[in-house]
C-alpha cells in the first residue's frame, strides 16, 4: 500500500488534534450549561436566546474565516482560532449575568465557527497528499473529543470542582494544544503536483466559477445536518414521550445514534475509496431515511433503537464528502467555498430542532420526523452533484 511522506502524516495527526480539540471544547460547554444557567440566574427562555446568539456568532466566524484562511494560510488562522476558542471557553465559567454570558458566548461562538472552517479546509489539503480518502476519520475525532468531554465533565461535576476552574483548565489546554500543533500544519503549496503534470497543465488557467455547484453542496449539507440536529435534540425525547420509557432508557436512543455515527465515520473512508463520494451520500442518505422511519414507527423499544442506529450510520459519511468536494472545487479559494457549505450545514443543524419543536404544536412528535426523512431522500436523489460531468478542457492563461 502506498503511504504518505512524513510531513503529511504529521499534518494529519495535527488535524486530528484540532478536530478533537473542537469537539472537546464544545462538549465541555454543553455539560456545564445547567451549572452556568444556575450561576447566572437566567431563565430557560433567556438561555435559549443566548444559544441563538452563540449560533449566530459561529456563523459569522465561518463566513469571515473562510476568505481569511485563503489569504493568511492555515498555519496562521487555524491555531489563532484554536487559541480564541480556548480563551473564550474560560468566560462562561465566570459569567454572573445574562450580558456577561452573552459576551462570552459571542467570542466562543466566533472561535468555534472559525476553527470549524479552518480545520475542515486544512483537512482537504492534507487529504490531497494522501492516496486515499481520510476526511471522515477527522470528523470521527470530533465525536471522540465530545465523548471525552462528557466523561471528564461528569467526573469534575461529581467531584464538586467549580465550573470556572474546570472550563479555565480546559480552555488553557486547548490553547496549548493549538500552539503545539500549529507547526505541523500544511498549506496548499506544500502538496506536490502529480509527477505526470506537464508545464502547460501546471500553468494558471481560467476555471469556470463553482457557482451553482457550491450552493447545491451547501443545500445537501443543510439537509443532512438538519437531520443530525433532529437526532441530537429529539431522539431521547421521542423514546420517552412516544414509547413511554424512563429517562435512562430514553438516553439509549441518542447513544445508539452517536455510537453508530462515530463508528460509521471510521469506516467511511475505506468505503469511499472503493465506491466514491457520491455513493456514500446517496446510499447513506437512503439508509438514514429508512432508519429514521423505523425509529419513528416502531412500537417496541429495541426496534426503535435499531432505527436510531441505522439513522446514525447512514448520516455518518455524507457531510465529510460534501466538505471535501467544496474544498476541491477551486484550490485557490477553498476556504471561502468551504465557509458557504459549512455555514449552510450549520444553519440546518440549528434549525432542525427548532423546526421539529414548532411542528409538534400540530402533530405528534414521531410524525414530524417525516421532514428529515424527506430531506434524506432528496439528498440521496441529488447526490450526483458529487460526480459532475466532465467540463471542456481549460485553456492556459496568456
């Protein structure tokens, strides 16, 4: 088997660190939300509004960091975003009012959005240096970082460690990891061109603008990440409210989804190397639609858990393929293109739970799951955008 040279291997390891760092930081924030809500004395509705502020700041961070990563490079932007994320994580632990928490979340959200685009854009560069797909495994490390946060957060909360101390220690760890990993990052120019490329082929060319393709990729990301958001926020509630389980049993629904998604992401790269990215999105989305349909309609808990697991497995590989495709549309503007697709996906992740919540006013919870089922079907239908038809030969400039 062909192996990558040492530099791409080091860059790959650094990218794993940034994905894990991001998942860990987000996870530590999430597990401490109840403590922070009590410490600041805010209501559930105020917390909900502040979470929207966090989401808006993250979206802004994505759109600003996209062009910046193309201009400044990954070695500058990605570590800077990691440092900002780590420092901002300290803030919520010391917030004592709604406005101090809001300011902390604006910084935290912006840093999260910036590192999200930066590390995904860098992952595309690293993948170009490899003889096989590797993007999905990076996303699996994000999930692993979140799992570590849940374990460590539970331990510190159980031990009575103050929230400010825990989040500060976590934030400083993220800062240190960002600075240490920075030197191993790569730029597009570090990836050698194929030996078979002729001088004429390597000359600057006038490429057709990505145009419609990047928006189609973004809409597919929106559909799949909206579906993921539904599972994140409603899987356990579905088990409890529709099937009448206890809270502990209901938690297994999200557990089945999350474990299947993480496992699927470790397997996706090998499958993508054999079947191609379009097949991953097409058959994965179809499997997700079937899985969620089973989960929604099942009258028995074990069958519903199987459905949630299939839903997670089906969704596991699609989004990494979309991000890779966006970053490769134009290597000179991969950050800006990535920002559009990641941003639309993030909108879906935020909008999905709210949409389902609104629909429950008029219909049962399991019936509302028809929305993500339909979106998964549409994603399967339009997955061919990942296998574009060959364009006419491009002409060198000059």
